[in-house]
């Protein structure tokens, strides 16, 4: 068996192959050894004479000798071995000849000298790969040449890519910010809507709920409606005097009112005698006056707020000034000249600081009705409530900041919470100011006081206790002043409550009047106590603060009582 890697291996037909190198994959590459040709006879001009020609020879001719550098037995000159071809291309350069002779040296060149392979050996992978590449157009990386671009062009391309990338990023960032803004706007609107609905619900102003509340409040009797009432006394520390008002919060109807009480209102003192509201504030103090007002108006006051003018000034400054439609020019008390500009000008929506508000609230013009100053105080109070915060904690903080002394049972927290509720109603337009109508003698007429006492205060709904003394209003029409004092003493001794109603024009006969049929017996007893006949008793109009009304005529004789 022949070795396929032997340089002298023979192929089919007796062809000779020799190893010429290895391809790039380490496989042996062979080529066919060309057939030896017989050497050709070369022309030798000296062959006839031979190398031993002697021109002087005698005719003896030597045998020619042929010069042969190869030893005997050599079949001829061997062809030169081609150089190592690592790629197995089968093409070779001419062999090197140190004598400068051509490589052919008398031999004919072969038509095509290709790298041969042993017939029973697989053909080169390169040839198969070349044919496959030609079929499918695949090439190896080393078969391509790349041209490097100039640096300036590369930088331009890089700059353009960066610009494009930055522009895209900016667009995406702008889109993200826009989406974030839209989401934030939707959230804010949702919160605002929820807050608005919650506020309307808390304030009872939702359409569905308001209708039901209105029906409930309309169907609730006036006397059964729930009210929170606080009395406030404004003390003028400079000019002297007081001003009194009731702050009423009707929690049933969601309405608030400031009821102004004239100083001339007749009330009962601690000793049962009749006195004016102003005198009661000075003499009886807050507690005694609160009870007296409850007795006269049939109310139930929860507390007393003493508001001195310095505290009113601080309160206005704390809420940030107020706006009032002033009805008079208030002169500056510190002005040195007579024609100086007024401290407060008359006009619409005048902005008043704390000092100006106090000056306007306490101003009493020359020749004006005493109630004119009281009405100005009511304007200032309502303007303060409109400007005050409706937040409970904020209102409590405002009250505590003033540093006022709050009289028990009222506390600063109670007062702050109460004012916050009034402020909320004042901002919503559910606040009004009403003046209690009082007659010249300080008494309340049935017709004039019904709208305030009954509708606002619900005073008529309050029934006196069974053991409570009968309230008797006495007006002196006898023409004798001392008869009032005589009647007072007699009635107090008889267990009645005396209410002084002032004086009236002279009347010939005395009258004892009751309004409710249940008070007929009380009226009869009053007439008997005063020494009057039973004919003097009759049904008629009675002041709202009294159970029985008495008019002393000229027929009244103190000695007979």
C-alpha cells in the first residue's frame, strides 16, 4: 500500500508527485513531477576534430572525448525544485541561476504548470470554497480593503449624530414635562372640585341638601329653632359709656343677626326694681345684666363678651382693616384747628383701620338720636366678622392674641369658635343687623318688638317657670311722680316683678291689661294688690317683656294700696 503523503507516491497512470508545501490549513500540497526528456544533441564545431586537434599532427586523429560533469549512471539534469508556496496557488517564479543563464537552458517551457494533487486525495478546500463563493457571493473579511475617512468628515458626522440625539432627547423631555403638567393640572382640578363640594356640603349649600334643609327650617316653629346667643358690651375707655348688642347664631335656619339693644331699654335690677340697660351694665355687671336681658327678652344668653375700645382697635388691625359705608364725617379729636380734615369721611366702602373703626363706632353726633351711635357700632361689628377668618383654630388664635379677660362661663375657645361660625355666615351673605325697637319710656311695644323678639330671638317661645313671679309693667299717668315708687313697693311686697314703663299723658282712670287668657287671674290679683276695682281689668296689648300691664290713672290712691 502506497503512502499518500510520500513525496514519491505514484498516482494513477504512473504519474509522479512531490510535496511542495502546506496550505493555510496545514494540509500538504503536491505537484506532478514532469516527465524527463532525452537530452538533445548539441552542435559542437569542434566535434570533427575532437578536443585533441593538433594542426601539426601527422595525420593521427584522436578519438573525441565528450565532457560530462555528471557521473555515470545519471539519467540527466533534474529540474530545479520550485520554492515553497504557502497558499498553494501552483504558480512559481523562475529558479535562480548563479551564472545568469535562463531557466529554460534548452528545455521547452511547460504550457501550464499547476499544483497537482494525488488523484485519490480530496481536492483543496480553497478551490471548493472559491467555487461556492462564486455561487453565493460570500467573501471573507480579508478580501476587502477599507478606506479611512478624513478626520474632519468623521468629526462632522459625530457632531451631527450628537445634535440629532440631543434634539431627540429634548423633544422627549418636553413631552414628558407636558404630560407631567397635564397630570398635575388634572390632580389640582380634582382636588379643587372635591374641596368645593366638601365646602358646599359642610356649609349646607349643596342644591339637594339645601332644599331639604330649607323645608326643615321652614317647618320648624320659630320658638323651637336652636339659637346660640352671646351679649357683647363695648366700653368706651376714653369718652365713657357702653354699647350693647346680642350676637345670635340660628343654627336651624343658618342665619346670623346682630341685635342692637338701646341703652334706654328697661330691665329689672338685682333688687327687682326697673332700671335702664346702661345703668344695669354699670351697676350690676355682666352677670346681672345678662340675667336681666334674659328676663326682658325671654332669651337664654350663653355668655358675655366685654370688648373695650383698645381691644376693638387691635381686633380690626389683626383682621387687616375693614370696609364700612360710613354715614357721617367723624372729626379728629386730636385736631388743633377747627377746620381740620375729618378723621373718618362719609362715603361708600371706606377703609377703616383700628383707630378709625373705634372713632366711628363710638361717634355720637350733636343732636343725633342716641341709636345713631349704636347703629355705627353694629356696622363695625358686621364688617369685622366679614373680614375675620371662618377657620375655628384661626379665630381662636385671634381671640387669644387679643389677650382679653373672658368672663366665665365663656372661654376664649368658646368665643373663637362662635365668632368663626358668625364669620362664615357673614361671608356668605347670611348675616344681618337689627335694632331692637324701644319706646321712649324704654318698654317694648307688642307690634314693634314682635319681629325681633319673636322671629330673631324666639323670646315668645320661652315659657316662665311655674314658680316664676308675674311680670308687671307699670306706666304712671296719674300726674304724680311718687305714685310710681308707691306702686313698685306694693307690687314687690305682693310677690310680683316690677317693670317700670315710664310716664304717659294724664288719664282719669287706671287700667290693668292682660294679653293671654291664662294671665286673667294674675291681672285680677294685680288690680286687687294696687287697690283698684275689678272693672279696671281687661284684655289688651301687653309689652312683650311683661305678663300684665298697668296704667296708673288719677283714680289711683297710694293710701288705699
